[in-house]
């Protein structure tokens, strides 16, 4: 059975593209006759999947422990405010030298700031109120940029 | 026992505890130990996430890990399990497509190099720095792939015949001198 693309609108996956670096003839044959794997390859794939699962779990536990970003600490990982600040960081700050310097400084100082915040409910509340003003400013800036 | 002795013993215990915490943090998590040394100060920002290039390339890539360097640039890391501790051209192409997709979707600057972390059968993890292909090279490869699938271009065979011995499609292959 001919192989179809895995992505939307006939998108090609990075893995399918990577096969071009191994054997182009194999890509053609897999397209004509369907993907086939040996028993040995199946075992290798299972080992790879297990290793990837462990690799992901290591990453998740590491990220969960850090709690070093103030917005994540105050609003939560998936809160709208956190997403706006992330968008502002990626779309505005990281695109200029001064912005990258500010982001770097923030990453270095935020873990200790977060450690103080989690110990004081009043400080957490005050930071939340302050950050909401910052988020509103960021939203306004992003909206103006999109209009231009 | 005088109060000053109690004070000094308590201070010593506290110092030992702080030392233990410092040693534990220094040793770090499994994630920290698995990082290439060049990413020691970077932040892990994406894991197992899918990114898309959009048109005209229409490619999609799932990243293993993406780190953000202190200057804001992103660096890709791909995990591979294999017997030979070395990166291959297939890794470079895969990471190059990931780079284009992450850059297109996030608008962030992605470094033109990446790391292939190879986990061998003994459980040792070693990272190799690789230089990635640029947009034009990937676009050419994308066009070539389409040409091969459409039957307009003649496909090349694997550079090593040893690779063919492990191919499940070798019985359908017309490669000359294939035993």
C-alpha cells in the first residue's frame, strides 16, 4: 500500500525527510509497497521508544522542580497571563539585543525571587497585581505591533 | 552542656545539612546530567512538542528537547538509541527540519547547530555537536524527495551495502551486486 504523509495538507515529517540521508531507493520502495521493518528493527524501535519515554520523564521532573519563572510561579504554567508573557518574550524581547539581555537577567534572578514569593502570600498577591498591569501593557504592545 | 556548645553543635549540623543540599544540587537531576556541557546554563523550554513550517515547505517536526541559551537563542537536542556512538546524516536532516519548524512557529532565533545525544546499548549517553543544513538545502532535499516519489527522479542507493543487509525491502530492491 502506498505510504501517505503523516502531517496535514500533505506535510512531510522530519523523520521522513531524514530518510533521504540514508537510502532514497528505500523511500521509493516504501512509497510503492508500504513500510516494512525487520524483527531486529522492531526491537530497536521499542528500545528507542522506552528511552524517549525516560528522557521525557527526566525533562518533566526537572522542569517541575525548578519553578524559577515568576509568572509560572504566580499564575501557573498554562495560565493566560503566563502565555501572554511568553508570547511577548518570544515576539518582542528576544528579537533585540537589549531584550535578550533583559531575558537573560530575568532567568538568572527569577529562581531566588520565586523562592521568596512562595513563602509570603502578601508578596505573591502584590506581585500578581503588578504582573497583571505588565501583562495588560504587553497585550497592548503586541496588538499595536500586529496592527502596524 | 553549655548553651554555647549547643549553639556550635546546631551550627555544625546546619552547615552539614547545607553542604549535603549543595552537593545534591550540584550533582543535579537526570536531565542536567544528560545535557551536553555547552548547555549547562541553558533552560529547557520545549519537550516532545510538534512544530510546523507552514507553506511553502509544509513540513512538521516533533522535537525531543529544545533549550534556551542565556542570550535567548534556542538549541535543539535529539536523542538516538544505537550501537555506534556517532551522529549520521539522517540526524542532521531531521534536526535541520526541526530547526526550520521551530523558527517558523515561534519566531525565535534557533542556532544553526544542534546536539545528537546517543544512548548506546550499555546505557552511556554521549552528545555530539552537529552543524545543520540551511533553508535552501532542505528545500532542495524536499523537492528531490517529491521528484523521487513522483517517479521523475532516479533515487540513489544507500552509500553502504552493509545497510542494505538490514533493510526489510531489500528483496524488492534492484541495487546491483546486492547479495
